[in-house]
C-alpha cells in the first residue's frame, strides 16, 4: 500500500471508533433518561402516620383503602385532572 492509501485506512478506522462511541453514549443516555423519568414526576406515597400502614401491605390489599379518603366525598379528594386511578401504587411509589 502507498502511504496515501494507508492514511485513508487509518482515517476510516478512527471514524468507525468515533461513530461507535457516539452511538454507545446515545444509547446509555437514553436508558438513563428512561430510568429516571417516571419516578421524578409522580408524588410518592407520603411517609406519614396516615400512610404508614400501607407501606408493608401487598399493593392490591393496600389499594382497597385509598378511596376511603381519596374519593370525592373523602377528606382528601383527588384533583379533577387526576389520571386514571386504577392502581394507585403503580404510580405513587412507596420507597
Ligand atoms: C396512572 C398513574 C396514577 C395512578 C394509577 C394514580 N395516580 Fe394519583 N396522581 C398521579 C399524578 C400524575 C398526579 C399529579 C401530581 C403529580 O405530578 O404527582 C397524581 C396526584 C395524586 C394526589 C394528590 C395531588 C395533589 O394535588 O396533591 C393524590 C392524593 C393521589 N394522586 C392519590 C391517588 C390514589 C388514592 C390513587 C388510586 C385510587 C391514585 N392516585 C392513582 C398519577 C396516578
Ligand atoms: C385515612 C385517610 C387516608 C387514606 C386511607 C389514604 N390517604 Fe393518602 N392522604 C390522606 C391525606 C389527609 C393526605 C394529605 C396529607 C398528607 O400528605 O398526609 C394524603 C396524601 C396523599 C398523597 C400525597 C399528595 C401530595 O400532594 O403530596 C398521596 C400520593 C396519597 N395520599 C396516596 C394514597 C394512597 C395510594 C393510598 C392507599 C394506599 C392512600 N393515600 C390512603 C389521607 C389518606
């Protein structure tokens, strides 16, 4: 190979490494973004006396009690624009 051709090969190799690195960091960034996104937005189950007893119950068991207070007639009604509320603890995490 002439010196020129060798240079071309070197440049190609270097570009491949750069592209792979870019692709990898995009992927890692996306995964971190997805892992972080949900938890930051939705309020967690409060760590107070009212909610303490729900921390250790199985989720479905605990969710039966939420509506006692978080219903339109309860002491702490949900906001009007609350999303579908089928499984409270899927969105309002306990940790
Ligand atoms: C699909 C996800 C989801 C489910 C299921 C869900 N919630 Fe929510 N909840 C939210 C979001 C989003 C908000 C808006 C506030 C926020 O950003 O955290 C909210 C807000 C609330 C608030 C208070 C908001 C305020 O203004 O202080 C309460 C209390 C609440 N939810 C209770 C419940 C209860 C009880 C259930 C089950 C009957 C339930 N949620 C089910 C997502 C959910
Ligand atoms: C005995 C009544 C009662 C029950 C049962 C109850 N809550 Fe609450 N909840 C309250 C009250 C009162 C508040 C507001 C004061 C506070 O943060 O404790 C509240 C606040 C909340 C908040 C936070 C709202 C905010 O703005 O930070 C969430 C989320 C929530 N409850 C979810 C639940 C879920 C899920 C359940 C069922 C596992 C549940 N609650 C059961 C009375 C109750």
